[in-house]
C-alpha cells in the first residue's frame, strides 16, 4: 500500500466513523417522535438518498473516499448543523465552509461597525449575521420611537423589529392599505433573503430559535411565501407614521433603506434609513440629521 493510499484509508475510516456517529445521533433524536419527513436515518436510507456507495464502503467492498460534494450531500441528509457539517468535512480531509457568524473576526468587524455608526448623520442600526440588532444611533431610535435600552441590551432582532406587536414599528408601518402592502412585501422578501443567505445553517439552534420567535409574533404565515405573493413593480420605499422631535402629531413619511457592508460579507452590516419625500426630510432634520437630502432622494426615486 502506498503512502497516499494509507492516508486515504485513514481519512475514509474517520469519515465513516463521523457519519455513523451523526446518523445514530439523528436516530436517537427521533426515537419517541416521527420525523416530519418520516426519515429513518438508516444506513440503507443514507445509501439511497445521499451516497450510492455507502453500504459498499461500510463492508469494505469500496475503498474510495467520497468526494467533497458527496460529503455535503451526506451532511444535508443528516441535517447537520453548520459546525457538524464542517467537522465532517474536516475529518474527511476537505476544507470547511467559511462562517462569519461568530468568533474574533465577527467581534472585530462589529467594533468597526460601531466606529462607522458614530460618523453617520442618518438613522442607522448594526445587524449581525443572526439578525440581531447590536447597536443603533439616536436618530434610529427617534425615528422608530424605540426605547434605547432595548437596543443596548441586545434584546431585539430584525424579526422583532418588523413583526412584534409590542414595538411601535408594526402598527405605524401598516396604517392604511398601501402601507400594509409595502410592509407585507418587505416581510416576504426579507424572510426569503434570510433563508437563502443561511441555507446551510437551518438546522442550527439559533436559526430554529428565530423561527420560533417569528411564530410568536404571528409572522410564521410569511415563512413559505415566495416573491409571487408580492405585487410586481412594488415601490422600493416604505411608509411610516412618525412624530417630529418635540411634537405629538403623527405624520406619514416615506423612507428607503440600504445596507453598508462592514466586513468581507454582507454581515455584520449597517442598515441606513433614507428619506424619500419632503415630509421625511423635515422629520429627519428635526432629529438633527444634517444630510443633503435632495441628492439622496434624486438617487432613489
């Protein structure tokens, strides 16, 4: 046996051990309840669904290590979390998937986001890969009439921000039929983007907790909607009832939102809110925003 063959054999044995460990783990998780898709997580089922040579590998009739794509299919079948998927790739000798969800890199980029946030003269918030709102400026809390301690204590994520009936954003974004349609379209498109961006993390605990949070807010009906459920030619702006600083009267405004990427990927990012009409420019100015709104609006409308 050559040295390369010896390495391949060791990698194969390690990979099979990791696969079997994960397979048995999944079986035990569904010992007392049926799987939603009636999966049995048996060796034969894994062979049929993910790797047609799996049974031959187990009994030694094949010694060929499955390629990286096959290992990812096995991980998908086994409903691996992001970390489990990477561990499986690693023991098989393949490069792991890159994640920007945690660790020192995320903390470093969050610090950069905080520094950038302090320079902005528009309402803005910092959003993490797991949709947590990790910071905001005073213009943001004034615009949406949010208690600043909610943001400071990291108790709010984007699902809360958009769907919670305990926060004023939802009711003030759905004050008539047109504004409700804009709010609903934004919800559908936002959920679709979230699911697309985090496809490989959908079995992770944080992902499932966000699903539960959405259900608690009554927004789960939007979870499986597609862009076909939104109107064509939907305007890019949204509407909101707000009050100028030191005023008790609500006025409807139109605003838009863009994301500034702080690091190498989309998250963490800074969501920046832009005025679209004269009413919005007047409200923003009352909060102390000092931006050439005319040039901004000409670029949006």
